[in-house]
C-alpha cells in the first residue's frame, strides 16, 4: 500500500550523532518509504528467525552495555520499547534497507569511527543474519509498532512555530522610539541607544575630545594611527562638518579597504596554505585577498559582493576581461578552507570539503551552524539533515577540486586573455614539434637495432645506450631544447575558485557517513527560512546563483542582520548580538533588536552600501562618546550593553605591528601582491618543521603570509584569527608574553632605533620639544609637563647608568632615547584605544 504524500512528508527520518562513549545501537528510525511496510505484523517464520538468530546475538554482544542493568548513552536493546526509543547515538537501521542502516555499517567495520562490537568483529554468519533481519523489516515479537511511528516522527519541527524565533522573522523597519533629550540625537542610531538609556535611568557619557576621537576613528577605519598633520588639521577645523570631513577622508583612503578587508578575511578563513595534513601553498590566494580589499574600497554593494563570491562565474556576461577575472577570483571564497589532501577515502574527502563550505557559508553569511546537520537534524535550530543535504547537492555540483587522488589538487580558474592563451598555444606547438622529433629519432634507432639484431632480437628495456653516437648527441640537443622551451613557456594566470560540474542531488548520509546512504534529497534552501515554497532547482546548473540570490533577497531574515551586526562589532568591540557567528537558539539575544532591525532594513534600502553604514555609525553621538567611567551606570549596566560610554579596546595584532612600523617611519605602504616566498602548490611548513616562509617584510600585516598550523609568532601572541576556522569575534587577551614581545622583539627594537634616529636628527628641537614630538606621533597628543619632566629625568639617569659600559657620549644618548621610544611602544596607551 502506497503511503499518502502528506504522511510521507511528515515522517521523514533523522539521524542523531553518536555520543562520545562510542554507542552503537540507538533508535529504530523509519524512513518514510518503509513505514507502511514496517507496520505490517511479522509472520511466524520471521519471528522464529529473530528468536533463533538475532536475540541470541543481541544477548551475547549487546546486553552487557545496553540491557536491563546498563544503558550506555541512554540505549536499551533488550526490549522493543528500548530499541524503538533509541539512545543518543542516532538511527540504527532502516527496515528493509540494510545498505542504509547504521547497524550494518557498524558491524561490517565500514566506518573507522564506528565499529561494533568494539573489541572484536562479528563473524561473517552473524553479519549476514543481521543483514537478513533488516531486509525482513526488523521483525520483533509482540511489538507495539506505534512506538516506531513515534520514533520516526521524533525531532520533526513545527516550522510555523520555529519561524517565530526573532532572527527567523522578516526584517521590518521599526519606528524611531521617542526620547526626552532630543538634542543629543545626531543620527537614528542615537535615538535607539538613548531610548534604552533613558528607560534605565542613565545618560550617555560626555563627548570624546577631538584628539581622542580622531585617533579612535583613524585606527577604526584604516588600522593606522593619524599623523600629526592630520590631527592638527582636525583641531584647526572649527566647522560643524569637521568630523564628517575626517570620516569621508578615511573612507576614501585605500587603507580603509586594507583594514576592513582583514575583518572580512577573518570570516572567509583566509590563508596562504591548506593546512591540516599536507601543508601546501595556496600560491594564488592573495588574489582573493586583493579582490576583497578592492571591493571594499570601491564600496561594492554587499549583495553583489556575496553573489560574486558564491557564483561569480555564473553571473551575466562581464563587460570586459578585468570584470570577468574579478568575479572568478571572488569564487575563491568557496575554496579557501583547510583541506586534508592525503585522505585515503576520496569520497570522504569530497564530503568533508563540502561540509566545510556549508559550515562557512552558514556561519559567515547567515550566522547559522548549518554544519551540525551533517550527521543528524540540528539539535537546537530547525535545520534538518534534509536541509543540509539539499545544500550539499549545490556544492557537490560545484567544482572546487580537480581530483581527490593523493595528493589531491584544488581547482584554479584561468584568468588568461585571448592573447595570452594564443601565445601559450604557440609555445606548446614549438614544444610538440621538438618532442615529435625526439619520438621519430627514438623510433628510427629502435628499428635499426631490431634490424641489426636479427630475427630473435628483443629490444632491451633501456635501448638508448645502444644508439649511435650521433643519435645520442642529437637526442641530448633536442631534449635540452625541449627543457629550455618548457622553462621559457609563459604561464597563464590562474586563481583558486569554483566552476560548474556534473549536476547531482545528494542522498542523506546517515550519521554523516557516505557508506550508509538514505533517500536522495533535491537541492533546496533551508525550509525554515523560506516561508514561501521555492521552485525546484534547475537540472542545468548547480544552483549556486539561485542560492546567492535567495541569500541576498530583501525577504531573507538573516543576511542583512548578520552583516550589520558584524560591522557594529568591528566598530564597538562587541555586537548588538554578542555572538556574531551564531544567530540561532544557542546564540545571544540582541541587546537592542529594534536598533539592529532598523539598521538592517536601512542597509538594504540604501543599496547595501557598506560605506554608508559606516558613516551612519561614525557620525552618531553614540560613536563620539568618551570612555569616561560612570559608577552609577556601571552598577546598573556593568557590561555596558546599553552603550552609556565607548569601551576601551586593545588594537588587533595587525594594527599593533603596523603602528610600530608607521610611527617609526618604517612602514612600506605598497598595496597588493604576494609576499609568499614559495611557489604555488609547493610544500611550506612540513612534517619536519621546516619553514620555507619568511615574514621579514615592512609591508602592512595584511600582506604577510598566513600559514595554517604555523602562524607568524607575533600574530599568535595578540589573538590573531585561527585561519583553520572562520571567526567574526576575535578575543582580546592580556598575557605576559605580549609584554615580553614588546620589550624584547627585533621588531620593536629596530623600530625604536629608527625612532631615536629620527628624533635626534632634529637638532633644531630642544629636548622638551623632542619629547613632545615623540608623544604626538605615538599617542596623538602632547605630553603633560610632568610627563616631559619624567621623560627627561629618565633619559638623564639612563645615560649615566650606561657610562660604565659605553664611553662614547653620542652612543649613550642614542641608546637612552632608543629605550625611551621602546617604553612608549610597550605602553598601554600605545596599544589601546579609548
């Protein structure tokens, strides 16, 4: 009897993940196509088979851990109720389909992480008996089959109820709230913030002074300190638009894209090597990095920015080669992740790469942990395994790998022009001509040897030593010519990225294993986020473009919210949602949802302009507040969730390094390109801990190589993002090695020497003026009289202390100033913003 479609849809089964205890047998979860058959009562012959073959097997191998006395991982298999209820490990079998049953996968030891019984494999006969039992539909005497129905329905979502969760609801622009002190409101942001403060009986902090404001804003937008000249210009500008001019100037700076591009690279899990097992260079990853920098500098609309990265190769024809290449490079977003390139199981490697892509897309763009649904329906969010494999089909239909043979090779798109391809073809023709000459000469010599050797002559495996002297010489000349041509042959530019491949839908992998497959799932987007039924995906394309368009539609509840929250977090140090990578049920609730929703709606209305979003935030009085402490406010709101002041923040690792170089006149501001000293696909940091990469450059930190499993030491000290996973919420720790680095590293020592050279070369300045120059350049402010006095006293005392070891007066003075400069770099004020 065929099951009705409505019932079939309701009874889609799901698989729960195995617990750490190594549990095997969990729950009997029926697939929809077997439920009607399973409800048929077993006949006497089937019951006899169970009693004679299966129950003794369970008693012998399973009851000790999953019987009346012990139920590891919550599983009991000595009763039908226990089998139907299951445990924590997930689905055990699909009645009638042993190939889709986890039980059979486990007893056959097909999965390395699930082998049951764990101590010794069952005999061939026992495995065959279990397989036949599952084929029969897993008959069990006096079974209450309604328990199986309840088990099959366990975990299904009430989608209408789930869509009531705040982040799954459509983005609607709320009305601006009423406030008492309207004169404080500069932008709509202020109105939302002030409303919350007034409700709590609090008032915002006073405005930051102009020196503090320009230092904070310059670092925030460019990752670099303001120059003394820029500070002076701002101080002298008394117009109402003075700060607005600063913001516009900084947003127009090419250094804006460099700093904010690094923020994006954190969530794009950017690196210059694959990491994991074989650490091989992503020699062309820098092209994606430069794409991001350029896109932000040009204020590419965020929706287009995402479409290019997910489906740049599928967009409408580009207007020129530059635009085409830009889109192809953008798809590197899908390929940048860490990969195990020496995985023995090629199918597993492919699915692992797809899983990493799904998780990246989910967390970075939607704030959803979609990867949790690979092995089972998501335990907290309404994302089913059905949804997961609907997305997996999109990515399995996308080519990001050339092959999966050891060592696997990732795909790179050609960026060549027609002229470059034509030139390369001409070189290939020259090479082929010479190779044909070699082949003809070898054939001629072999035939000569056969003829001279007579009827019974057998050509040796290596006949060349028997060639004539003249032939050997000619072969050497020809081969040298081929080697020279290949060496001189121009390589066409490529970049790692994505393209289309065979279109395919993916079956559910029970418990995430490709060895145990369930029903095939049509490609689709997560159902909970699509209130209106989606049209089926085309059989002609992977569906990446359709997915990207769905993701960037105005109706999508997450995309704009997640990005606006990220921008807010990168400005203020924490998001309106404190978990920027998780907008699901385990994530934090927004501290001001009305503000978040208003900004998200406005962001879309304004054409997804990121720079407009920056302007609105930075021109608000909320941003311009000081970090002044207020005891009353701290009592009411100790975490400053209501934003009664601006939090003091430490600079990130890149800004600390770049600032040290910048104020000491040692920073090379050249943009773009690669500093990787190894070739594309070459090994970098290998198993012998040999590092072929150098970091000895004066370029901005953005351009230093990012090697997975072997990050630049200074980056690790100051909480750089782990390139193996995306991270939109860097931590900010304070540990002793940071201070030791600032006191002992070559970077700081060399910078302080340059700084001392610069200061001492200004012979027209008095010692007091030199101190003022040092403070202004380093802190963006002039020192107090006490600070000048203490600094001069320090220099005098240190010079006297050095007399015992250094007789040269000029060297003592230089060394004293160098130590003072180093103490400036190591100070809290240098590496913190207030």
